C-alpha cells in the first residue's frame, strides 16, 4: 500500500476546485438544474464520527449531499437538513499494484483524477462532469460512455461503509451485507450515509484519447454505428433534437480509446472560465438552438475525423466553463433522460424525438447512446440494455413540465424508465411504473433520511 501524500501543489489545486465549484454551506443549496429551489438547513460534515449524531441531532429529516450535480431534487430536501459531505474529502489508501483506492465519500472524481492520472490510473466509469463526489456516484449509480463495456459505477465499487441514524456502521460489499450493498448503490442516499468507498481504478499509459467523430443522419445510422463499434471502450453521440425534415435526428457519433502509446500523465489545467451572469430567459430559443446545432454538426468539416485528444475535452467538455447552468436563466432547466429496451428502442426514440422537435423547446445539449447488458449490483439503478437519450429543456412556465410529463407517458408506453438523478417532474404513478422494486428500497430506508424526490414520487410526507 502507498501512503497517500499529496504534494502542496496538488492540495492547493484541490482546494481551488472545491472553492470554485462546490455550493457553500451559507448558500441556498441548489441542484444543477436550479429547479426546484427549496429552503433547507445545510450542515457541513467534517469527520466520519460526526455522522450519526448530526443526523439524530436534527428534529427534521436529513439527507447527505455531495456537489449538487443531480439535475433535479434527488439532492434536495424541503424544510430538512442537508449534510454536506464535501469537507470529508480525504484519500485514505491506495494500492498501486492493483489500483484499489479507498477515499472518503466527499472526495470528487476530479480530485481522484488529480491523484490517479500522474500515477498511471483512471476512473473505471465517469459521468460527463468530474465535479461529483464518490458518495453521489454510488447513490445515483452513475454511468459513463463505457456502459456497454463496463456497466455502472457500482460495478467497480469493492466496498463502502454505511452509517445509519441508530449509530450502526456496516461494511458493505458484494459478499458482506450484500443486501445493503445492493440497496445503497442507486439508493438515492436513503439507506444511510456512506462515509468511505473503495473502488478499483483502471491503468492508463497516457492522458490522451484516440478519438474518432462520425456524422450520422437518423436513428438507423446511429444504431448501425453503435453495433459496429460495440467493442470500442467509449461511445457516445451528440444529437440534434431541434431539426425536422431531412436533418431529423442527425448527430455526431464519438468514439474513444485510451491511447496505448506511452505519453504524458500530467494533471489537468485548472478551469479558467466562469459563466459570468444569469442569461436572460429568451437567449435560448428555437432559433438560437437551431443555429447552434447546424454549426456544431458541421464543425468537424467532413463526415469522419480522427484525432488524438486530451481526456478533459473528451469526457468533460462542459467542465471548461464553470457555472454554465446560468445559461438557462434564473428559472433553471429540467433534464429528461430515458432508457428504452432494445425491443422498442428504435420506434420509441423516433417517436419521442418527433415530439421533442415539435415542441421547439429542446436545447442544444442532447446525448444519445446505448447501454450494454452488464448487470448493475444496484437495486434501483437506472441503466438497462437498449438506448438512452438525455437532454436539457429550459424551464418555461408550464410548457416544459407538460412536455416532460407527455414524454414520461411515452416512456411508460415503450417499456422504458427515466433517470431519477436527472428528474424533477416525474409523478408517483410514473415512478412506480418505472421502478416496481421501489418498495424493496423503502424497506432499507433509514427513516431519519428523506429527499424531496422521494417525497414526491412516493407521496410520502416526512414522518419523524
Ligand atoms: C454536466 C453533468 C453531466 C452529467 N453526466 C452524467 C452522466 O454522464 N452519467 C450519469 O450517470 N450522471 C451524470 N450526471 C449526474 C451526476 O453524475 C449525478 O447526479 C451524481 O450523483 C452527482 O453527484 P454529487 O456529488 O453532485 O451528488 P448530489 O447531487 O449532491 O447527490 C446525489 C445523491 O447522492 C446522495 N449522496 C451524496 N453523498 C452521499 C453520501 N456520502 N452518502 C449517501 N448518499 C449520498 C444524495 O443524497 C443524493 O441522493 C451529470 C451531471 C452534470 C451536472
């Protein structure tokens, strides 16, 4: 085992990131969509031993939260106490021969990369931002561009500790307290507070990615590409959700593999840009989005390009601009993400894309990809084999909510489900259709813990 010693430069960089990107305890705690906005008390947690007493000390329900990068209300609790875990951000143990890393649950994936990349390791699974904590990655069982090969984050968790409000501490792994392991992965923070997590990192020899970008026109071409490149480690696509007619469902299919040519293993440069102001509500409209989509589709200049790219723009293109969610204006944004099974993936995706294009509400941030068949250990995990579409909508009075409810109805009809970590609009009826196993999670829930999402989708009031 290696003693974890970060250089003073590494420590300063970590502090700078947390400072720039983490909601402060004195702020209103917002999720990334900034919708809904709810008042809660925010209590920073510094030490593992503080947890049971901090939960018990509150006479309202509590919820552990990380970086607030869930889009909706999975990380919110109206009139409750949010236990902010980002000060519990110590790396505890690392074995450089196996890649096993143990860290406190408030450590961000960005901090892990700062430590791991110079030592020749990378995250086994990463979402589209590195500003998420280990605890948040476990509780939402996040997925990345390699789901078709590697499954979810939970597939790479070796063990973690779960602390409950009754003071009990459980070591959870696939073989020890396995039912708690399964309930907590994708368990929305409701089974207890995760204090530390052990994960297995994957080796790399360079920070570079062999990249290929291929233009496609329509869902059939997308599905052909996904099948053709199903053995490539990372695949994802940007899709134009605003266009109709001959440009309907055009996009760029993106492929990536860690470069096998030994190269630089330096940490990433610190982000410099901050979105400076709240954009006016009208800035994002059908005309600006359509114009952006046309430029973006043609930006690679030819139907197919290959290049050697740094991992930052490949995995985290949006992290370059801090607080980019301000682009959606003060009302915020709603994200919608479905997973449809293979049987209905083609038909369902075309029908839902048509409904979205008709609404003229889509933003330019839309991702279409496939999920593979690696089974997650999580009881309530979102991914299932098939196709997933994720996109943002600016909040525009009732128009956006009613569109999202219509799309949720269609998702039910096509046998799919919606991602809870992105949601702020699902009805209890939708939730219970998407996740019939929710009653099992309810039986593992710590009744001192709750979230606004949970109260909404189970129609349960806080009951302490
Ligand atoms: C730009 C962007 C891109 C994204 N891309 C993806 C993607 O590709 N794939 C994907 O799956 N997700 C993606 N997400 C969503 C994000 O990865 C998840 O919502 C993630 O869980 C956020 O982590 P967090 O630390 O911000 O947790 P929060 O949002 O603060 O909390 C999330 C959940 O974790 C629980 N939690 C947090 N810490 C603990 C703890 N210590 N113990 C118990 N429970 C805890 C909370 O109670 C809550 O239920 C993206 C988000 C953004 C903003």
